């Protein structure tokens, strides 16, 4: 069962606020296994590895490693690189030169695909190597896992941001009546749904939530907005950048996107601006939009303590399972208790993870498609690491008028 050799770990795809906790988990757990002689880091993932940009992580100080879990973004650097046939030949050359017997790749669907193919390459070449994927994505759209490390923190960020945007709108609603909050999300609306965690009371913002799992209905949207505005408190609307029309096309055409990565993913955005114009033109109501952009996925001050702990846990589990002989699998999170909340780790085949995507399920979306359900709140609330900081709520008791 024991396989002596070195390990290499890489980070891929969009950074998160807790991806380095998984890295720390790999480094620290590797030190507990005598069969792992050293740990290398692939600088900028497989893209850097192909250029032999490799760091000796064993030379880093204990103090530096201890700070990793609370350090956002990808400390090793990241990439979006789809491997070609020649790339695999080069990788095998590097594995042999550095005696790499353990491969840990922290990422999402595309990273799972890369890791699966790396494992097949090694097997076909007769190079014994254990390949284990470590889940990471703020989109929370990986199948076979209850949730993804990185999601709890981006959910906390957007809950905080939406709550504060709601305060701003409430104060200024006689001037700026509607606020659109645009979040990240290509095909799945998990991030947008998390804005519902901003609510302390049922009538609190966001008042409307729209996910790409439901067709965007222009007329229904305008009716929803008008109804909320007529309540006289202002209207805060959370929308996903990936909203689509009845034909399945993005609400804002891809012609507005800039470039694609090697997996064919195009940059999205502009939904907030479009909806502000739509509200102004059709309802004659002034609206503004807020869009945090990529900062939402790697904002250190919004780290969820639960997210940090679980991100480290999956990194540690990847090393333990690899040393037990597991390969071609991704570590998963399995919710074993809701109250009190607790997760354990499991396994899923890398090939199946790579070819699956998990949208927000129907039971988490309201019947009229403009909000989330209580079931979603129960699912997501434990992931953000405790309640949001308390805010004052003035009674605003009116003094008797004297004029």
C-alpha cells in the first residue's frame, strides 16, 4: 500500500477566500506521512508545471504555512489551462524527474477533468501515482458534494454587501428607488441565492432574487419591481450575471464579453446595467446597480470560519486517502448533521465530477421564481460561519407636529 515518493500540489481556476486553507492542509498532512518525502508546489497550476515552475514547499517556514488558512486568493498562483497531447508527455517527464507519486489539484470541474486525465496518463505509462482532486469553487456547482469550499465565504460576502446595499437604498429610496445587486454565477445561481442570508426580518432586502435556473421573464420582472416599489420602502434586487431568456441565451449577449479561456468559458457581466435601463425605460423609476466583481470570491475579511475549517479538512483528507491507496477521486463534503451542523469527507470519481454540474435545485427556489425558499436558508446559513454582525434598528417614533 505504501508508495514512497514526492507530492505536488497545484491550484486552478478562480481563487477563493479559503483555497489556501486546502493548500495548508496538504502541506501539513503530508509531513505526517513518512512515504511522502517532499512536497512541491506547481506555480500557476499545470500551466506553470509545464514550464517546470516548481516551488519546494518544504522550505517555507512554519509561520508562513500557519498563516495560509487566513490568506485569501491562490498563494501558488492559478490558471485556466486545458491540456493537449504534447502537454501530457511533458508532464510525465516532469513527474519522473521529480519522482512525483502524489498529485493533488485544488479546483472545480475543469480541474477534476485535468486530474482524471493526468491519472490516466500515468497509468498508461506504467508510472505509479496517486491522483486526488480537492474541491474548490465559489460557484458551488460541483456534483457529488454537499457544498464546495469557497462558497461559504462568498455567500457571507454577498450577504453582508446586500444587507448594506439595502441600508443605503432604504435611506435614499425617495431619490434612488431601486438597487440592483449583480453577483457572479455562469450557469448556477448559488451565489445570488446567498444574498437572502442578508435578511434579519422577512421584509428586509433583498426583496427579489433572480437565478439562471429560471427563465428570465421581462414582464413578470417589471411587475415584481412595480409591486415592491409601491410599498414605499425602496426595492433591492439580487440578480445573477448568467440570467438567460426563453431561448437559453444570456440576457446580456456574449458580444459584450471579453475573451475566453482555454475551456471556452466567456466572461459575463452587464446584467445590472441592462436591468437599470429596463426599469427606467419601462417604469420610469430611477435605479442603480452595484457589482462587486471578482473581489467577492477572495475577500479575506468575509472569510467564514466554517469555510476555512472545511477547506483545510478536504486538503488533509486528500493526503490521507492518497496514502491509503485511493486515486482518481475527488474529496467531497457530506453533511451528517444539520443541528448541530457537521460535515465529514467522502469520495467521488473525478471523471464523473468533471462531467456534471449542480444547479440550484427546485426545492430551493420559490414557486414564482423571484426568491429562494426556507429550505435554501436552512442549507446555506451554517456555511457562512455564524450570524452577521448586529445592526441598530431605530423605532423612529414620530414626535407630535407643532406647525
